[in-house]
C-alpha cells in the first residue's frame, strides 16, 4: 500500500485490469481508487489478450509522420528520425561522426612472434 500512497503523492495514476476470479479486485481496486485510476475486471481474459497483442508499438518519425520499425533517436530530445541527419529537425542539436571514440592503434604481435 505504501507504493500506491507514494504514487498518489507524486500524481501518478495507476490503472488496473483484474483477470482473476475475484471480481472485487481486493488491493488492486484500492490502488486504482487511491491514485485516481480506473479499475476494470476482464470477464474474458482471452479477449483482452487479443486486444493487447494487436497494439502497434512502432514509433512515428518526425520527418514524414510515418511508422518506422527502426530509426535514429535524437539523444537530446528523443525524437525519432527515419534516417540519419547531422542536425536534429526538432531541437537542432548537431551530431558529428567525428566525435565517436577511435580505437587505439596497436601493432600486430602475431607476425613478430612467428619470426622467432
């Protein structure tokens, strides 16, 4: 219960879907009430699973507003871009490939060891 009181204090809403045999929901219904969330009891949990599995979690790119399966994410504003651009279209942050760390140059010892 302390978790739910803390969530309510931080204005975090907890929505609950109960899939068990207990229609009242017990402590989960109290959690929803304390935080201002909703409590629902799923009469047919299999139907709920079909609905949740159909949700599309792909992101929309800010360039074309199209869904993308993979893309570039701005490290400053977290906007999704469908292709790499050196300047973010949303927050104008500049990205350069030159800032990537370079591997230290090392001599190959295998060739030197084989001569011995």
